[in-house]
């Protein structure tokens, strides 16, 4: 298929683009490089640099080799929860407005499929875990609210214009795919932060509370290997149905605690990784884990890389590779 990957120079987008190229698809990456990296665009993919809202129509209208696009995988988004609270305008504009422009461009040029990289933050603080797709959607920050708004827009376009659409909701992505991995100017995710300590870029890692109602007193979170996440997007592309909008959660079903992540990072890196206990953060649930039963039933998706040592090991190899280039 001829596919457009928005945000394909970012972490998840670049890994998914690499999987698509390896699967024989013709891939165009569209990214403004505000948070992505030009060298993360996989070999074999075309690259269009620019603002999604401004050039999506031009890129889709241009097509590939005289033919139109068969689908879009939409990763481009702002994703910092704290920033979304402080500057919500960036998220309503950068996430919602740009996604509406993309949907309009798809409608105008007859692009039939869309896979949207959504988030389990749409559920807010869950009443039950693992979180199923029928859980109430009550996002607690503008980031989650913006993603939920996009999901609503996608559903209406699917029904009105026959687009075949799938949204995938998940919590923490981790690991790496060879030279494609996680590198953010502002890092907020636990595993890369812990590995920065092992790499000598931080002195210690903060553990926000050690008295949670969990087996070891620290918060439990879902971690999905980025290769498994990419596989889910490819499956969603194949299973999307015209006029329908499927929504599926992706998760491990169990999750790992902060202490388990720390111990796995210490074992993989051989570094003591000092940890400092800090007060709990407001709004932090004890456990956030998504159920992937519906994704398994509908898409045939099952995560293959669930071993925490494997997840951390892939991320550590990527970190060491990046350090060797400095």
C-alpha cells in the first residue's frame, strides 16, 4: 500500500514507518521536526517536512507515482501532560486542529484508511483495571481531552464519509527497534529517565511514593514494547473496515512497578542507579494497566516482547548507540 505516516520522525512513528518499509509498503513520512529527528526517518521512506495542517492536503493530493494514497497512520501530536495543563492552547491547536485538517485532506482526496495513535489517557483515573474499551472516558488533562476529541471526530468522519478507521489506546511505550528509539528534549518517561542515570546524565531518579496499595508500594504501569505497538498498527491497517471506527486498548494486562523497572535497569546496565523517594504526585493512580482482550479478538494482536529485561535491554542498547555518536 501507499501510506502516509504523520509524525514519522518521532519515536513510535519512526519505528512504525520502519516496520511498514520492511513489510514492502511505499511510505511517505510527514513531520515538522519540532520534536522528531531527520535521521529517524527510515531508509526507503520519502520525507515531506512541514506543518501537518498546512501541507497534508498537498502531500495527499500529490500522491505517489501517479496514484493516490491507500491510508494514513497518524502519530503527529504534542504529548506532554504537564505542558498541556500549562498551555492547553498548544494541544487544542497542535492536536485537534491539525487532525481535523488531516481528516479533511483525506476526505478531499479519497484516502480510505486511517490508523490513529491515541492514548489510554482518554480514560483518566479508571474505576477498574485492567481498563477495557467500555470504561468511562474522563480525561484529567488537556492532552487526554484533545486525543479524545480527535477520536470523536474520527468516528463521525467514518460514519459520514466511509473512512475505515481504527484508534489504538495505550499507556507507556518502551524499548527500541535497532537505531530507532526514544529521545526527547524533555524526557518524562520512567525507563529513559532511569537509563539516563546509568549513562551519567542524571544523578538519581525520583520515586514518587513508596506506600501505594501495590505489592511493593510503588506505582504499577503498563509497558508495551515499541515493536509490539508497531505490529498492532499494521494489523489495524489490515483490519480497518469502511464506515467503521474501531477503538482498541493495547496493554500487557499486568504491568510493572517502579521498583521492578529500577531493578531491571540495574541488572541490565550493571549500574547501581540511585533512587530517591519523593512525595506522591497529585492525580497519580496506584495502577494503570490496559486490557488488550478486544485487540486480541478483533486484530489478532498479542504482545511478543513482554519480558521487562528485554524491553529495558533494547532501550539501553539504543541509549549506548546514541552516546557513541556524540
